[in-house]
C-alpha cells in the first residue's frame, strides 16, 4: 500500500495518508464489530454504511486528532427492530477496539432506515 503525507502537510493528496487510514480504521472497526454483535443477537438487517471524519489540531508538541465522528446508516428488514438495532450499534460503538484506543473523543451518530418497500 502506497501512502503519502496529506495535502495539508505538503503531500500530493492522491494517496492514502496515515491520518486517513486511522480514520478509516475507526469506521471499518465499527462495521466489523457491529456485524459480529448483530449476528450474535440475530438482528436481521439489509445494509450498514459507515462514514468517519476526524479533526487534527496543533497541540503542545505537534498535531493530534482532537475529535472524530462516526456516522452510521443502517437499513433494517423489520422496522420493529429499530430500538434493538440502536442498542446493538451503541454496543458496537463502545466495543470498537480502534476507537477505544484513541485519546480523542469519538462522537457516534446513527440513522436507521426501514427496508425498502417492494411491490
């Protein structure tokens, strides 16, 4: 895997940066953790999409992540499972090894969509 500094730090911005990989790892860790918890709980869902963003700031001694946001969109098979799905997603958020290992706070937000209606 080729990596480079982000554009903000003098890189081309065309390759993955370590910073982007870290933020992506937070999103991927959430999805994998959610899938495991949902399977163990027999939650039926159609689609999970996760997007993560992070903010770097100058602190004493250099730069560090000062905040991250994980935005999840989950499509359920049965809308009656919405509250249980939310609880399981929050459990996955707290269990995500990558997010738990970071010093920066990680904000979690979730949208639950019912399954599309088929005719």
